[in-house]
């Protein structure tokens, strides 16, 4: 459920403030599994074609939700980049925790 919450929050923000709030805006989502002794799920979220992005001056509930859900519930990490051209997020989660039901 944590990954579902994460994707819902990212999509909601894209609709309200980001790329999906503009007619030409797009979101590109990529994912891959990095094999090894401890396989990782890598998820990439890239927005483009929306209004110029500015880094928020304060941390809102949505950002806290994303960080908490991924770090605490799944033992992963989230890197957010507020590029002027579009918001980006990189999510890395241990696959054994991502596949486990909450």
C-alpha cells in the first residue's frame, strides 16, 4: 500500500501544481529491478511541459507522507528534485519489502 500512496500523492501533485495541470504536460514513470544479493526496486518519476517548478518553502503533509511511507514502511529512500523544467523523484526500495503486503 505504501507504493500506492506514493504514486497517488505524486499524481495528485502533478494534477494540482505540476505537469498534468497544463495541456502539454506529461509524466514519465520508469521502473526497474536491480538484481543482486538484495534486489532493489528503482522507480523514476519525471514531469515535463508544465508550469515552472519552484521548491516549496515548507514541507507539506504530502511530502512527509512520501518520505514516511518509503523510508519507514519500506526501508527505502526518496530523492526529490524541483527542477524548473519539471519535478523529478527517484525512489529506491528493497524489493523484498516492496513486495510484502502492508
